[in-house]
């Protein structure tokens, strides 16, 4: 980790809603994937995490949500230490998480999937269902359909909808555009922006770095489990080093 | 013309053949060692006096006649294998003994047995003609009753598999221990069955279901034990529990001290005991409640969500361990009900769970692993199939037919009858 970036992180993150300090984490003992990552998000921000394959983008997101064990470092939400907390307890504390794969319950209907989203407080269902179906109108008409019969893009909508049912203050999205056609990818990015506009803080991990940097407020470029660059979406998208190393020809064109 | 003639004969036999003969339970019998007792009456229920009965083995032959009330009682000099036969010539003209005929093999382990001989109008030639056809309704009904019992056990097995991925080889012992819990309360403590059964269902749900998960499976899951290792643990647990039951309760089959022997009812030519009928109704109501609960309740939906994807369920805010805990409690309850049903209809033995386990596995596989209705549909199908297989296969092979179906299903429709292939992407 570059000390400058870490100092900058400490200076700026005092009032952050969610914050990760100097995370070291991995799946197998002795093989860390994160080598001291920092991240913070202020209330209402849209944060992007990009980087090459194997940089630890998804691992960072999972570490925030307690799905990967954090060996050292700390994750806090509004100052409360939530490091390694169980996922369902994090949902109680208003964090939502949408995994990249297998992100719907296939044998449940769309409606039941959304019901599971507010499992901890079913009284929220009616209001939340209205709110979510205004973001994703297609879901309302097909509420009785089994989620297992949906296409990848439709599943992504259900998954994001479900994560929003508890009215979370932060939502973590793991590569929502992966495996989708370019048209559907655009659709997903528009939806993510829409969700953020409703006041929800969003942290998004993306393979499609160029597209991601267009919509985010701030971005983190990860390399080998460390923060390589941070900055606003626009500044990163225009940074020659970032373009050279991570955006490649796609961004130049 | 031949066919009309045959149908008339069948109809005549089916209509005229009623039950009878029968019964009388423990209190009325003076026998306290090996021996047989029972009662013989004509199809209208009138007792038949003076019917000759013989109880014989290689060494001894004991003969007796029914008294004025149609009752008979023969003491055997020792335990072992005997042949019981009724001298058909001493029956009133035109009457025969219904299936399985006037001659029976019987083995005494300890204590007396009650034998049921039904009489029916007709000659033995008639009997042979209608034998196969009139058997089918009876076999189907027997199969349905058996299938419902299996469904209770298979439902729990399927739910536990679905939510935890555990192939639980010790599920059969949940049936055994449920049945023995009721036997302890009923026979040893002396509680009436109407109290002992509900009480043992609750005890079994918490002790054999909830506590087993809490103190064995949950710690194993927390340690990240693999599914294969857990399956081996379940095999070890099954053996431990099975032989513990043998050590504690002994090897001979036990009966509850109520409802042990009961006169059969004749419903459209199908014999069914009131106790079997009542247990079947209880099973149907229980299964309906469980299915409704899975479909509509909050925990039921969460159970299906956990079955679909435990990690996602957790990330969605569901406390997965809590759901699994509910499932084990329910599994213990359902298995105990299945075990007690078998105990009431047949007897309670240390090996009962072992025998039923493979049939439950076959049912779950047939219906579709992890699907809600799978266990029910599979169990009913297997139950009927096992009974019907006795038409063409020797009785000894009837369980084999269930396992054969399981193998065939795995070859040709691995997702089971109700299982669906899922859309990918």
C-alpha cells in the first residue's frame, strides 16, 4: 500500500458512512488476497471498484459484508465496528449485498424473492414493493413467475430489488453487468444510477471499468490487493496511467 | 360371455366376502406363553362353533375346536416355528377361509399371537379365479397407507437434505427412537396412547430433532466439515443409535399395550383396521399442514430460500441456522409420527428405521431431491409399487422393487418426477 493513499484515506474518511481500514483478508491461510485495502463511502455516494482480474475487487466487497474473513484491519459502519459480522446481522444494520452469481432463489417466485428481502421486517413489504417496482416496472407484472425461469438481466433486477427491500443505507453490488449483452449492461448502469439517486449509498465492483467510471462519484483502482489509484470517476477515466494499465484501448476509443 | 360370467363371479365374491373371524386382544387371552388365540365367525358375523384347528411342528401337534362363541385358544409347548391349519371340512358347507388360506406359518419369539381367519362364501375354485383381481384394490390401499407413513419420514429427510446438504443415514433411527419414546411412555410408564403419542412427538421433536442438530450437526457445520465427512458421521451415528436401541430395548419386537390387535373393517371389499385408517388420516392432515406451512408461512418460504441457496439466504438477511433448527425439529416430529404409526400398525423394533431408511431414500430420489412435493409423491408411488410388486414378485423381493425404481430413476430422470432442470443464465 502506498502510504500517501492511506494517509489521504484517513484524512478524508472521518465522516464516512461505511469505511474499511487497511484490510488484510483471504480465503486460505497464508494466501492473502487483500494486502491492506482502504475504502470509504460517504452518505449518498456512488463508489466504483475497478481493477484487473484477480486484483481482489470482489474479495474487498465480500470482506465488507463479512463473507470473507478479515484477518486484520477494521470495517466500520457509522463508527460501529462490523468486521466479520454475520451477513444477516449486517442486513439488520441496513447493508444490502447482491452477489455476482446465483443471486436469486430460483424456485421462489419474483414476489417471494422480494419478500425474502424484507424477511427481517415483513411489515415493510407493501411499501418497499411499490418502491422497488417503480425502479423495475417489469417485476410487478411478473410477480408470480418463478425466478428460475428468468434471464440473466432479469435476475439482476430481481436481485437488486431484493437487496433494496429493507430500505438499506448502503448496497454492495458485485459485477452486476457480468455476462450481460451491451444493451443490458447499459440498462444495469442506468438502474444503478437510479438507485443511487434515491439516496442509497452504492458500492459497485465492475469488470467494465470504463462504463463504471462514467457513473460513479469516486473510484478505487485495485491492483494485487492494494489501492493503486483513487479519485473521482472523471479524473480516473482521464488519468493516462489508469488508461494505460487498466482501461486499455476500450477507453481511448 | 365368458367375461360377463367371470365378472359376475367376481362381483359375487367381492360383495359376499366380508370380514370376520377375528380378534381378541391381550386381556381376553389366558395364554401367557407361546400360543395362538382368535375367533372364527361366518361372513355375517355369526360365531362358528366346532371348527377344528391344529397347531403343529416337527415334534408336537396340538388340536382344538372353537367354542360356542367361535373362540379358540391353543398353547404351544415351546417357542419356535409352527404351522397353523384349519380343517375346512368342519366349516359349514359353502364357506372357505379367505386369503391367505386355511394354513399359516407362524413363529413364536415369546408370548402368544392373535390369528385372524376370515371366512367367505364360495369354493376354492372361485377363490382362485378372483384371487388376482380382488387383490389389487387391497394392495393399492395397503400401499397408500404405507406410502403415507413413508412420506412422513421422507419429508423430514428431504427438508434436512435440502437445507443442509446432509445425506442423513441416521434418519431411520429418528423413526425408531420416536417409536420407542412412545413405547416407553405407553408400556413402561403406563400412559394412555392418546397422551403418550402427542407427548412423545413433542419429546422426539426436541430431543431427537432439535438437540441432535444443536449439539452435533451445527458444531460440525460451524467447523466447516465437508458433506462427505458428515455423511460418514451420520452412518456412524445410525449404527450407534441402532445398537443402543438393541441394547436398551432388546431384540424382540414390541407392541404398544393398546390397539395391538384390532378387527378389520370391510370397506368395499378392502380390509383395513380402524387404527390404520386413523393413523392415515392423521398423516394426511399432518402432511397437508406441513406443505401449507412451507408454501405460505414466513419460515416456510425462508426454508425454501435456504434450500435454493444458503449463502444468498444469509446475505438476504435470513438467519440460516435458525431455519435449519426449525427443519430438524420438524424432521424429528415427522419421523417420530412415522415410527409410531409403524409401531401401532405392526410393531416397534430396533431395526425398523434401518429397514425403512432405504425406502425413504428411494421415495425422495423418485420424487425429486429437495423439491417440496417430491417426498410425498415419491413415497406414495413407492408404497403402492412395493405392494403391487407382490403380485408378480415373491414377497421377499418387495423392497427390492423400490430400490430398482430408484436406480432406474437415477439413470433416466435424475431430477426425479417433480424436479425441474433449471435455466442457466
